[in-house]
């Protein structure tokens, strides 16, 4: 039977290791929410974002629905009304609160959501105490649930930034960290001969189903930039009329920027002749040497056209990232746009049932991003990870690396 992850992993992973990982992941979600007020946790900045309280409850609903109810004997569902409130997009699990209206869920309260998490965590402890996590299918779902919660930890930070950026007070989520002021290195290029390469997860360790099957792809010779595009370079694009030159833009992109009045990356605002940008550390001056972030695929594609280069394919990016001397900024700063449409790999099959809705049904009209961002949880990034967003979306920590 096909699966959202490698079924062997559940058997191979020691039960205690899985329990510790799960406990740490659940604790990290609470820690990320700790600096926020109950008011912060309930509000929704826009249709694409979700309230912190919803993220905390939805990740709990995932374990209750896909692990505890089917596998823990005598499990008591916390509140059946939560199934409507906190389902995300699983059609097989029934109707749900519309995504743009999640911010209207003032009830249940933050305290009730905390009680919900405690109830499910206690039941997960009971599942391990009964030694049930040795079962391959249960272990598989527990590991998938942990990775799913890490995805929502990243979204939690992304959505809080969107919320705080909408506030006239421009609050900071966390204190500013020291930064060493240093100029960006001159842009260099790493050449690759191309050829027949293998792409995708190889079966060792966890991977989502959209990273499989591993398969061969032919690449023509190419080069990738040895660093990310900077905010200073983006400023040059803006000053040269990049947002006002239709020949640089895809048709849908040109329509999007004019419909929405985009003239700079998201969260940039001009004050007294200086560009500022909203960050998790509050409003601060744009540093021309730092990588640009919060740009859409449309904007990244237009910048690449303006620069006389292009965006890499996801396959070029993956091959490049595997190199021993790959740049450190491949991970942990911004998700990097690629020119690849989000589509199934040859031989892909979604898992049966509700868990088959995890990735496969979104393989249309979206673009692949690779790498990871400053909001990505530790150890959640890998070379084969395929993130995906619609081409107009830019509230995520997204930037770009050029190809030639």
C-alpha cells in the first residue's frame, strides 16, 4: 500500500526516539506561542494566514483524528465540535470552518485550546505507555504528524508577522538579535556539467510523498549563483523601473502587480526617503546586503528577466545543493523560487484515504520552492524538500537565487 511517508521508517525508528521527538515538537509549538497575548492568538491578518490559536488546535486535531481515534482503545474525543473548527482541507473528514473565517473563532478560547492540547498529549503518552507505537502504521502517522506540526510552526511565525505588520504599532514578536554589518560578496557562479541525474528522496529517513519516487532527469549544462539576491540588488531593480516595465513580467504577474499596486516587496514601506521593512523583530531599515525576502514568484521571475538571467529549475537547485561545497545560504534564510511547476514525479501515487489529500491534490497551478527559511524549524530542511505556493503569494519568507 502506498503511503505519505516511507513505511519502513516507522519500524526502524526506536519507539523512545519517536516519543522524544514528538514531545519536543509539541513543546516547541507552545514555546512559539508563549510571547503572544490571547488577542494576538485569535486574530487573522488575511485569507492566506491563520490565527496562532488555530494552528495550535489544528495540529492537535491531526493527532486526534489520524492517530488516537483509530488506534487508541477507549480514547475519548475532546469535543466533537472541534472537528468542524479545526479541520483544514481534508474533504474526507467532513465540512470545516472556511479558511478566510478562521479569525472569527473567538470560541473555543485560548485556554480551551490549551486544554485540548493537554488532553491529546496525555493520550499520546498513553499510546506510548501501551507500546502501541511499535506498530508500523501508528509510528508512521506519529512521525508524519510531527513533521506536519513543524510545517505549522513555520506558518505560525509567518502568520504572526503578517498580523503584526498590519498593526499601526508595528510590534515586535521577539527582541532584535545582533547583526554583523558586512557587505554582500560579489555575485559569483558555480558551473555544472548537467547530464543524467537522480532526483528525489532515496528512501533513507523521512520524506513526504511528493519527494518520491526517486527518478532520473536530464539536465543541460547550467550555472547557479553562489549567493542569494540581495535587497540592494532589488532596490536597483525598483529604481530602474522594474515594477513599471511590462516586458519583464508574465501576463498574470503584470495584472497582479497593477491590480494590487505592488511597487516593492511585501512589508517594505518608505519613510522619510528611507526604505524600512517589517520583520519578526519589528520595523527596521532595509539592509542592502541582506537577502531580499517576501517576494512572489511573479516578482522573482521579473527580476530574473531584468538581470538577464533566469530562475533555476527545482532539479538544478537540488543537484547544486547536494554538492559538498554548496553555499551555506541554500538553507535557513529564505525559500527560493524555482521555475518548476508543482507536479507529481513519475510514478507518484497518493496514499488512499484522507492522508492521501496531504500533498497530491495541490499539484496544479503552483510553483516549487526549495531550501528553507529563517522560520523553518531546526532539522526540518532537506535537499529533496518540495515546498509549493501559488505564484502571487509572498507572505512566506521567500527569495531567489539566479541561474544561467
